[in-house]
C-alpha cells in the first residue's frame, strides 16, 4: 500500500480486498467475528467470500476523557478489560476518571450486545479457526480485547484481519493472535478514516441487516451454525453484446433470489460507483440479484456528449436487459428472475427508455437523483413498469425536473424525497434510505415472469 492517498472506496471495498488475502482459511471450521460497528460491513464481505458464518464481538473503546478518539483501553463481552498504560500514563488519566469512562462504556456495550444478538447465543467457537475483523487498527486496544474474548470462548486458532493498520501493528498484537493479515500498512498513519473515501459511521440498522443476511444465507447448513455463510450465492463477471459492443459487468445472485436489478449509470462508472455498489450490496442482502455494468467504454466516456445520448445508452441497456435473464437462468440453473431497472443520473432516462420498449418485460424502475425528463415525452408516456423517482430534499432543481417527468408518466409512480440529501446522497444515512426505498419498491412490484421480449 502506498503511503498517501485514499485506498478504499468504502468498507465494502475494503472487505473484498481483505477477503482476497484470506482464501487459505476457507473451510467448514472457520468463523468470522466482526467488531461492531465499522467492522461489520468489512467482515460481511470476508464471511461471504470464505463461506463462513458471521458473528460479532461487542467491544467498547475507553477514550481519554478530554480526547475520546484516543483509546486508553477497551472492554468487551465476558468481562474482558484491556488497559493501555502507554496511553494512560502520559495522558495523566486518574483511576477515578478511568472508572467513570468504563462505567459509561459498559452500559453502552450491554445495550449493543442485547440489540445485536436479539437473545440469540454467540456462534460456538470451540475448536474452530476464528477470523477477527475490524475496519482498521489504530491503537489496537479493541482488537486485542476481541482476540482475548474469542480465545476465551474456545477458539483453536485466532486470525486478526484488517484492511489498514500502522506499520508497527504486528509488534503490538502478535502476542494475542496466531496470524495477522492486513491489506496495507501506510506511513504516516494518523487515523483509519484517512484511508477511506467513504468512512461514514456505520449505524445499528446496518449492523442488524448484515447479521440478518448472514443468518439467512446460512440457514439450512449442515452444522446448524450457518457454516456455508452464503457460499451458494453466485458472484461473477459477465460480458454481454449490446448495440454493436460488448459490455462487461458483475452479476451477483444471492441464494433464493426473488428478482434481478440492472443498474444503469449515465457515465462509464456503473461498476465502480461506490454509491451504486452500496445500494447493490443492500439489495443482495435483501435477496435481490444485481447486475452492475458500464454503459460506455472508457474511450466513449471521455466525450461528455455520449453521457447525454439517451438513445445510445437506452439501446445498450435494452440489449443487456433482453440478454441477461437467459444468461442468468442458464448459469445458475434456475428460473428466469423478474427484471428491475435502477437508474442514476442520465442512466435513469436510459432505464425509462428501455422500460418503454420492453413493456411488461420490465417489472419495476427506480431512479436515484436521475434525469428521467431526458427520456422524452413519448417514452415516458409509454412506460408501463411501476416507477419510483427518488430525489434529495436539497436537490431542488432535479426535484423539479423529476416532478415534471412524473406528470408525463401513465404508469403507477411515486416521487420520494429524502430529507436533507443533496444530489449525490453523501449525507449520513441518506444513501441507506435510498437503498431501503429501492428494496421496498422492487419487493412490491417484481413478480415472476418470462424473459423480456
């Protein structure tokens, strides 16, 4: 890893890259344990890649009273307590101050443990290889506490795995884990968040979604502990012909998928857009397959006129939408999945252009901060698929364009305004709300059908 610059687009990206270093741990004896909250999205990717069950180890950092982000220790489940004297002494923290911080954090630890576990017991770790995952290492206190907990619960082997850590992290933590794995150790190192483009705080709701999805993926496993961890899901590159070119995308089909959603982005960044990927991951966890691909080649994207050529974008999306269901059914050996379209930017216009041409072959359309008006009055009037237009409350110009476009639609439609959100939905929690709205719309409108005509 290089010493400067942003290295991960978000925690999902970090988890995928970390998982690539852990393939040697794949097997029925492995369990992945995440440190909530930020470690859970990272660990979810690792667990899925290894086909392992996902559990949590609730830890609370003990922050210096006048500098809470600086950890002077950590507490965890089962009464584990780790104090870093190298921080406590220089910081001049008194025993009374330390005790007060610990009382407060112990109450929060117990609250989170109750909420995350919901009365369910932890996964049995006895005799198993346990991969402890967080979104990064700073002082190492929380990671140390987690390793001690899983060891006390009977882990035969403890592997501590993180996307990013200081260069001296192995010196700090080699005594508590049998193996240490890290994507990179940059220098200088000031904070974990500086190595993520999106380091938005992980909320409780996201933790619960990941844990629920992991339990659902592991239902029916042979050992009763969810050991397949979603291994039956399919995730692969797929290249399809479209309007004279061949376009590559990533098709992800979770076990028991109820439908497939094709993402259309106005530029060539469909596969790589962190926002699209984040929404797609949420839909996957909710039981929907997704196909993320680039409507334009890299050379075509350099000409901005192509980004606004709705006929070009729409014709390619139409060809992909026609070809994808058969490819998906043939590859997965299952039935045709009902088709939904998710458009962003001018990709929203392309999605509606496609829906107008495929008629009942498209089950539902969702637009995120899109430009449906660019589809044209004729196409809008011809759309039969139920259409949800999502806009940010602060994005007044695009909201007005969406409202006018909706007036031209003759199908079932709704305009959903996400409060406090701008055009890119970068504000905390706003993109999660987009994902929830999209999931609910697709769940309510995608029904079994044949391939698009």
